[in-house]
DNA sequence: TTAAACCCTAGACATAACTCTATGGCAAGT
DNA sequence: ACTTGCCATAGAGTTATGTCTAGGGTTTAA
């Protein structure tokens, strides 16, 4: 009817260490203990833990996840606060995704250059430009000139 | 004709500390020094630094960025190695973006729930389920029951 | 020629998020 | 009752990526 920390670790792909760490960080105030002090996870606890993982996987800081959990623990009156926290987070995630897309486009540009049949030629031209610039500024050439 | 570290910091939005840190990590072997030991950045150096920032902004580890830079320093014969490094990285970034999309979809589900007109009701129902489960397992109820 | 504003390095400190170690209690099977 | 394996905590250690401080040389401009 309940799960041990080991079982939860297996289900969630979090390590036992991480689960205890999250508990210590105040992310798991809903997890009960049995008479020996062992954690007992219910299905409902796993649902909440799943939400925690979603927030973590989208890059939310533990501090903010803790805030969310505190809202959950406080009951239905915090719905609006939860909504604001999640929508703010959503905006950050989307912005971050866009930033990565833009930077990845530049990486793709490089990839295309390197994948082109004349790649060595264009790279050699780039290198020639860089070394010429070093020379023009009376700076040593840091590149390995093979041949 | 060349830029000081301060000017480069202003251009790149990296701090002077970060630039020196990157140099210490072997990311800037191409940057020359003047007779006083001051760094002198050329335009070509800025191009390379821009690539470094792209890789960093897409989540590449410094260790791998250093590997890329080492390939660049070694000249045009490393084009294929550079290509492999970048395409491997690209795959990781895309996979990571997809993972985030999936997790964000779950966050969106929560957002929609909280944004619905009957949000408090459904949250109260969720809470009732969780507390009932705790009770059924003879565990204390960790939720703040207002009222 | 001196003050202000640069530049340098080495190395300490910071932060986040784990990860592990030491030590000891509890549980289940023989 | 013992052994094995699981559970607990406290707190030390790790990794990555900076950020800052101390101590000292350099450049510029009044």
C-alpha cells in the first residue's frame, strides 16, 4: 500500500541520496514516517513527486520548487499563487528554449560549413585571415601551422 | 585594432572574471599578450569567442568546448573531428529540448487546471484523495486543513 | 610624478545540486 | 539469536562554473 525509499528511487530514476536530499531541502514535507522513522510514500506522494520532477526537469531551482510545495501543503486557497508561480516558470522556460534555438542555429551554421565538400578550403581561408590579423598586429601566431 | 579584456567583456556580456576563467580553462589559447602580459583580442579572436558562447549557451561543458578549441588550433585537418563534436552536441541539445517540452507539457496541464474556473474545487478533490489515502494507511495528514 | 584606472596571477570563496561516508537502529529469514 | 540488507541522520566531499580578494605591475593624464 505504501512504498519504501528504495522502491520510489527505482520508480522515479532518482537516487536514494537525491530523495533524501530533496526531503532535507523541504521538497517532501508530505512524506510520512512509520514508527521506526522510515519514510512511507503513498500513491499521492508519488504524484506530487512527479510534479517536482517536471519542475526540476524544466530547470526550476529547488528553492522555487519548495515554494510551490509549500503552496500545495497550504491547501486550495493557494491556487492563484501556484498558478502565478507556474506561469512565470513557463515563460522562463520558453524564453530559455528560444535562446537555445538561436544559439543552436549558429552551431548549425558551423556544422554546415564543416559538412560542405569544400570545408577544408573554407577553414583554411578562415585560418589565413586570423593569422594575417595576428601578424598585422605584431602578435604571435597561436595556430599550429602544419606543413 | 585590438581589444582589451574590458572591451571584450562589454561586447560579449561575459564578465572580466569569466573571460579570465575561460582562459585559465584553456578556452582562449588564441588570445595573445602584449609586452606587459595584457591580453589583446583581435576580431578573429572575437569570432572564436562568439562560437564559444554559442556552445556554452547551448549547454556544452567547458571540457568539450576546450576540445573543440583544440581542434581549431590544430588547423584544417581537424574538420571532421570538429564536425563530429558539433553534430553530437546538436543531437544532445535537441534531445534535451524535447525532454523539456515533454515536461513542460505536464506543467501546462497543471497550469490549465489551476486556471480553470473550478480550480479550487478540483484542487480540493485532489487534496481529499491524498488525505484519505494517508488515513487509509494510518499515516498522519501533513496538509494544512484550513477550516 | 603621482593618482586613477587599468591590467595581471594565484588562490580563496560561493552556489547549486547532488553524492558519499560514518555510525547506528530495524526487519526478515535461517 | 545472527546475519544480511534496508533504513535513518549528520555532515563531509564532489563537480561545475563562476566570482572575488590580495598583492602587485602598467598606462594615462593632469
